[in-house]
C-alpha cells in the first residue's frame, strides 16, 4: 500500500542536495573538494542572467496532452510558454501527431491583486479553463508575486474543486525561493504525486517508467524503446507528451528509470517511497559506457542480467566498426561542453568514445546527483577546466577565449557566443538528432564530422561580428567575481 504522504512544497535543492551554482577551477580540484567535503557554497559579486524555477516547472508539465496550465502571476511570467510551445508542437510532429498549441491561461495579477490578493482571479481562470478546454487536469502554478502575497493555492483549489470536472492541482514554484532553477522540476512532480498517481490496480512486471524531460527528442525515446524491447520490456514515457492516465498508472510499473537524473531525481525517489516502485537513475544513457551501465542497472533490478549482457555484446559489435571509423577522423579534437549537470557528464563521455579531448565543461549546477559520475568523468578524461554557472556568458566567453576549442557544444541560446568567435557549434538538445543509446554515438559523431568539414557559418559570423566583451576582461581570471561562503 502507498504511504500517506502529502506535502505541498519540496525543500529547495540548495538545502536538499547540497547544490551549488558557483564554481570555477579544475576538475581535479572540484573532485578533491567534494571528496573531502570542503566544497564551499559560493555566490557572485556580479551576475548576468539566469532562469527561474517557475520556467522549469512549466516545461515539466506543459506537454501533457489532456491538461491545462494556469499561471497565477503577472502576465509577463507566462511569456516563457510561447517558447515552450515550440518544444510542444515540434514534439507532436515527431510523434506523428497533428501539432496543437498548448493550453495555458494567465491570471494577470496586477498591483491591485498584489495588495488585496488574487483569489477571485484564480477561481475565474479555473472555471474558464474547465469550460473552454474540458481537460482531465488543471495545473495551477504559483509565482514570485503569488508567493510574496501568500496565496494559499491548496486552500483555493480545494474550495473550487467541486465546481469543475477536472482535477485541480497546485504547483508551488515561486521563482525567488531558489537560485537553482531545477527545484522547479521538484515542485511540478510534487503536484503530480499528490493528485495524479493512483493506487496500482495490478503490478506489471514488464512495464518500466522512463522519465523523459522536455528537451529529450522522440528519436531518443525510439532508441531506448528498441533496447528495452530486446529485454521484453515496455516503456511508459512520462510526463512529457503523456496523458494523465499514463502518468497515474506509473505506480503499476516494475521499475522507474530516467533519461536525465537531474530531472527525475525527486520523482523517482518519491514514487518508490509512496508506491514501492524501485528506481535506477545513475546516468543518462548517452555514450557507450553509460548506456551499458543504464541497461545493467535495469537488468539487475528486474533479474535480466544475462539478457542485458547479450544485448550489450550484440550492440557493441554492431556499432564499434563505425565508431572506430569516426574516431580515426575525430581523434584529438578539442571540445568544450556546456549543459545541465546530467548532460554535462553524458555528452563528454560520448565525445570521449569518439577519441575527442575535453578541455572544458560548464554545468548549470553541481550536487549529489552527479558527484560520483563527475569523478568518473575526470578519471576517464583527465583534468579539464570546470565552470559551475547558472548561465553566465561573461565567464563562458572568457574561458572559450583561453581554451580556444575546435568545437563547442552548448544548450539552447548558448551556442551563439561561441559561434561569434568562429568556433563550430552544436546544441546538446536538438530534438531531431539521436543522442541516446548506441545509435546515438554514431549519429552524434557523424554530425560532429559534418561540422568540422563545413565550419563556414561560424567563420563568416565571426568575420561580421563585433567582440562581445573587451579585451581587458578576456585577459582576466574568468572566475574573478566568485566569492566563497560557508561549506556545503
């Protein structure tokens, strides 16, 4: 039986996982400080830009097919959903569906509601969402303004639940409460756990929950589905592009695994705690060794160790000739990677499979989720420069100027900085490219080879771009504005 656990909010990751968003130095130093428990929580005396946890909370749930989003905030807070809708529509196309625009409503809090409260506007929005869209679920997201004025989403949603047919689900993601925007994932999953997950009608020994962040493409899911099928297993991809029903039945699965441990960490642990569904989420299944480990963990939990070894042997024998061919052409190329913390481990491992040299890694944050994996990456790739930063272009450009890599791999909106310096670039989350599994190594390697064979775009862009920062800054220590605080 599920444990009776109901919590509206989740402790922020700074407190729950010893998360830091500020570090600059070498990989060896970071591993040493972590092992000795001497890593200090730092801040910056100067900071450029970042996201808030509400943005990540919206990204987590915005693609659920039979749900509506209500953002209880000033209208500007909903602007990010216009961007998220690109993921939504493109993801539908890749899944063979007719693209539909996401369904969201803003309560448009103004200064009047900031003084008197916005309960009436929220009730009106919930009634409108239910009548207009007839969804199975209505997610109500908090915001900085809602948090400051103390809006009790639980009380409001309970009060109006009897007036609508949809299940009304509060999601606490006040942006100002955490500097680690990944805390928004946890707030979203807390709402799902409290209101959508049902008691299992039956346990299905062949069903595996695969937690899929919105930045993972359908082609990656197809690759992992292929591997699981070889083991006689069926994936339940949740929550992105899923239905409330498939999410609700995740308690029936034999195991939960993940395509991104940073994304899934809280949900997987809570699903085990409440519904006794075991989980494994050590690494992203990106690169040969990490895919092996991902499969072996699944085999270990489900008693399929022998079948997994057969699959690994078959897949390795199939792809290694092509990987050897790619490695001969890519050996020694110097690369810099910037990504969320799980990808900041996974992508370098994939690049190492191709014989490439890692000269620098930027991770958006660093915590217990990747301590062990990061130490293994350093052991495999040797020492390299490390920046832990929640999107700080001024540090990134400084590092790129000093390292001058042959290639740069960055997240959404980041690659432009390297491209303007003439460095060939690629995104680490292109939804139309395979990254995961064994086929992902070949696909990504072929893409890299194309970049190196045709770097003209970056070169022409650099020739027509003015320097973004002054030479006086580029000659400085890139971590000049970091300051130490207490030990983590």
